């Protein structure tokens, strides 16, 4: 039990370096639960506080964790251009309802190197006209990169928003061959 008298789920985390900056990966016994962009000390600490509040217990840094080892290996292979999809158990406990439905469809239905419009994704989950709600779901994605919210773009050809910043979105889309590499 944690200090609030709740049974906390063990959460293990590590920060790894990538081409888009440091990523924090966190996992429970159910699978990868959180990926955090730009994981500076301050960003990481806020993310760990949120995980502790949502899942109970205090997250433990363990870069050698068996829970994280495969996720770390696959994320590194993705950034090296050696992996085009992720085959990991995912813990969806940080997201529910419509947002979870949209993110599951995104994860299974939009492959590497492809993009989908916000409105198109809304239609896929039976909510035509729900483009803004899809945008909110993308912003709430606890598993970016692995659940590829960077692949969701505006139907008119714009890149759309992105919680990790537009430069990060551009780099991820360039990695997947959707956009040209930035010139500088």
C-alpha cells in the first residue's frame, strides 16, 4: 500500500536518448504505460508525479527493468530505421472512453509511413464530424511514438498540432518518409 492507503501498481521507468531528445518510458506489469517527450529533469519529475497520483505508489527508476527492456529495444530500433511497428504489451489505464477507442484504432489502423486526417480517424470510430474530439484524444495520448499520434494530420494538408511540438512531429514524419528531412 502507498502512503494514501491505496494499493499502488509498480511502475518502473527509464529515460533514453533519441533523435528527438530524451524520452521517458514507464511500464507496469501490464505493459508500457507512458512515453514522455523532452524528458528533462523537470518534465520527467512532473510526469512521475502524475503517474504516482494516477497509479499509486512511487515510480522506480530501473533502466535494466525486464518490464522496460523490450520497449527500450524497440524504440531504439524504430529511431535507427530498423523497426516500423511496435509489438509491445500496452497498459491503457491512463486513458479511457472515446480517447482510448481512437488511440486503439490509430495504433492498429495507421501503419508506418502513412497519415490519416483527424476527421477520417473520427469516421473510423463511428464519430463523423468528431475531428476536434480526435484532436483532443491525440493531445491526451499517454503513449506517443508507440501509439503514433504524429501520423494524424489536417485533412487540408496541414501538419496539425502535436503535444511534443511541431518540430518533433516533423522529425517523426521525416523518419517515416512522409516528409522530407528538415534542411536545418
